C-alpha cells in the first residue's frame, strides 16, 4: 500500500530535480548573456553619444568658419551646418530611444535574475528537506515494516509541516 506512494514520490523528486536543473541552467544563461548584451548596448549608446558630441563641435566650428567668409560661402556653410545639426538631433533621438527601450529593460533583468536565484535557492532547500524526510520515512519503514501505525504517523507528520 505504501510502496506506490514512495515510488511516485521518488519519481516526483527526480522530475523536480530535472526541472530545477533546467531552471538553474536557464537563469545562468540569462545572467551571462543578458549582462553581456547590456554592457555592449550601453557601450554602443555611449559611443553614439560621443559621436553626436563631436558632430556638435564640428557644427560650431563650421559656424565659426562661416562667420569669416564671403556672404555666398557664409550662407552655404550655415545651411550645411543647419542640416548637419538636424542630423545630430536624430542621433540624439536614437540615443534616447536606445537608452529607454533597450538598455533600461536589460538592466532590469539583473534584478529579476537575482530574485529568480533566491526563489531557486528556496526551492532547493525545500526539496532537500523533503528528501531527508523521505529517507527518514524509509528508515522507519525498514525498522518497523509491520507497524503501519508508526509509518502512517511519520507520513502524516511530514505533511503537517507544510
């Protein structure tokens, strides 16, 4: 009567071990790759922002040069600087979008991964506790195989703890 229970419980534990191992692998994989992605995207955003800053310096220098030239060249240089400045506005929008829609969500995964690690640790602790209780139950069964009252009380006491 109790053998199927133990048999089922054993396979249930093995199944949970496999699920736990898969979850651990997934969390480690996300932790590794999302961290790398976050760093690379942040570097890309910083380099794009630096390029925008350099272009702003270039626009200012073109304005300064235009101020010293003839009227026709001055108009052409100012028009060029204005268009180049508009391009930098698009680059700024790109930087802002990347920060808001890529880098920030990737950063939040760090917190999520830490929470999942804590959940996984709590699950492993509970699983280990349950395995100890099962071995204790099996020892009780081996010591007193004919005393079903002790075995039933051992099983019910382990379930009362949950």
